[in-house]
């Protein structure tokens, strides 16, 4: 996919059938406020007013601290950063778990599993911080699309013959126009968003302004199904292959999720993860920023008594509130349960944002494949290693799939690369299952022939519910109070959180510190490799 999540069959097919290389755009839209080069003299503030609080230590909060740190490094801005998170770890929804609680085993991603090459902030961070990138694809894996009764599509496998035969069958079933038109739309959106990394990039004061200037209004105001139907795309392709992508990446069907996020699910160039866990990027963001990190600390209230007074942040870690010049909320507004108050100027209203509540079941099994009988296959026919799902069978009156996706991720190994063997001397594989309802032990035993070792279950409010919309939360809640997650109803990924935080930090620095992230632009840098915020 274009940003972060899991690779889908539809996304893969869009890439491999007539794949095209992305060209970096030469010009950015001209309507937004251009971030022109600036030159300011460093300014010192008193200790009571040169602090910034960031609430949340996930992708949004850690990157916000990182961007502020860049301004300190470039300008010498005297600003202190405090980052608060109620969790005991950095990374938010990007975190890992240890199979069998054995630290010597390779950890497994629980949340945001992969990012892709066009995620320029995350990709650049990996290179800058020296992490090892692990490719996500396994060329020999078979992918199947399950509708609750049968596999409506299946392709992949070892060898060129298996791969091309599967693609030929899909082309025959869905037609070239469906694939090429979807590919064209995904490419167009990818190229548009790449303008946000360009040397002459733009600040946006609202998400509506951004969507309008990037010509995303019409796309975000229709469901994925309606939009692709209007483009003459085969409805079966949309409701089977494209839906497989939206269900694994966002837990939502194509007749529910808006088209922009549907297309984001489909861009999957070089999906990768970080050896040891993607959360390390966010830990390094914080380390580079030199922020003070306060984990296991819940922010209960953010307030001020007048417009001329600093913001007061009350936490569980202190009896007295702490003063701040600005506060950045980098967590879902309503889920934070923070009481915001500013008597002289009311806080801007943030609409309620529902989230898709999903169950994640991660397990190890010595069964090389899932149960063929469950999938109505012959006992000797192996089940695809990646089973994605479509709701299209249920639309036609059949049963709905019991899960969103079932994926064999990797063989369980020690950190030194040695294969793990269980008590019976057999290797085990890590499997991840996404579902709307809990997965029982009996279900797992039936699915994997009673050969289940370690199991971990987690409930997530994993993604925002993303219906068609033209209205978005405010970026600026009040003077000195900013909201990064306002971006989520438009696009919800780890990468876009880093873009949203960069925009907010740039606005905050200019409004309150007469500064900015970039001192000047390196206009001689290669456009293909330039990343605004890093290369300036």
C-alpha cells in the first residue's frame, strides 16, 4: 500500500501487471501557502514560556518532537520539549510482541506492520538512523481471496509459470481496464502527495484546504465502490480484489470507505519493515529531538486562564500543572479523555471520530498450512499462505467471512537467525489473523490441526472509520493548541502522521517562536531524493 499497513493481493496485482515507475513531480500546487526560505535571529525565552508539550509518543508525537529538534539544530531556538504518553512504550499503534515471552526470539509487529518506498519520511529515517530494512514480500507465497464459501481468486506461487498463470487468470476474469484504470488512479494520487515533500512545499491551515488544493474533494466524498463504478471499472474487481485491500488495511468494505483511502490501500512499492520493530524509528525521532519523555503518564487536563497566560498541562505524574507556550495533541482527541478549557477563547469543536474495533490474533503453529477442509478444498490442496477476504459473497446472500485476513508471516526464528524448534523438534510459523470478533481457542485448533503453540490476542481501535466526507477536524484548536490527528479522516497512516506533524510544527514555530523547520531550501538537491524537513 502507499503508506503503512499490510500488502494486499490487489495492490500487488496493480503493481505487477504493466507496472510503471513513479516520476517525482516537477511542480507543486500553487494555491497553498508556500514555505519560503526564512532567516531569523535566535531568540531566547524565559523558562516558563519556552516549553512545548506533545501529547502522544506514536508516529505523530515522536515526529513532531523530531521536527522541533530540527529547528533547534538549525536556528538555535531555545525551546524545551516534553512528550507525554499514557503507555509504557514509544510507538503508539506501532509496537511488537515477543513469541513465548522469549526475548531471544525475533519480535513480531502487532500494529503498523510495513511501510513502503514512497513513505519518504519513514524511508529516509531508516537510512539516516542505520536500521536494517526487511522486505515484506515472499515471491513464492500464494494469495487467495476468500468470500466465506470459496476462493474467488488465487494467484502466486513459486516459479515464473505459477506467477504469470495466476495473473493471466485474473486479467481474464476482471479485464485489463479494471486493473489499468485502478493503477492509473493510484499513480495519480501517489504523485500528488509526493508534492508535499518537494523543496518548495506548502503549509496547509486546514485539511479541507489541503484536500481542495490537491483535488481530492471528489475522491474523498465518494465511497471506493461508487467512485470506481463511475470510472467504468468491473464491479467484481472492486468488490473482490480492491476490497481485499481495504479490509486488511482498514477493516472496512469498499461500499463504506472513501475512495481516497481505498486507493491508498493499493499502492505497495517495496513494502518493508525494520528488523527488531518499526517502533525503533519513533524512539530515534525522540532521541534525536532531545525531548524529555514521560511514559506511563496520562494527561488529564489542558487549560489556560487567559489569552496572555501560558497553557497549563495537568498529568498523573505531578500534583501541579506545568506551563507551556504551546501544546500539540498527537493522539485521537476523544480517546484521549483530556479536559480542554480556555475561558476567553473557546476550544474549537472536534467532531466525534469512531474507530474500527478489531481483534488481532497472533500465534505460532507447526502446521505449514491452514486447514484445507475449512476452505472447502481437498485435503491435499494447500491453503494460500495469505488469505484475504471479500464481503461480496455476503452481498449475494452467502455467509460473511469469519475473519478479515489470515497471513503466514514468517518462520519463527531466534535473533541470530536460527530456526526455533518446539518440544517435538518441529519448526513453527508466525500467523496473524485480523477479525471483527474474538477468535476462540477451538477455532484456532480446528484451523491449524491442533498444532498451535503460542497465542497472543489484542483488541485495537485500529483505524478511524473512514466514510465519504468533505469535513475535517480543525488543525488549530486555539492559539497555541494544535491537533495532528485532524489528518486521519483524510488519510490514516504512520507516514501521513509525520507529514501532518511537520506541518503543525512549522505553523507553531512561526506563530510562537518566529522560526521554522527549514532555514533555507537546498534547491540544487535531486528532486527525486529531496525530502522537505530533512534536506534543508
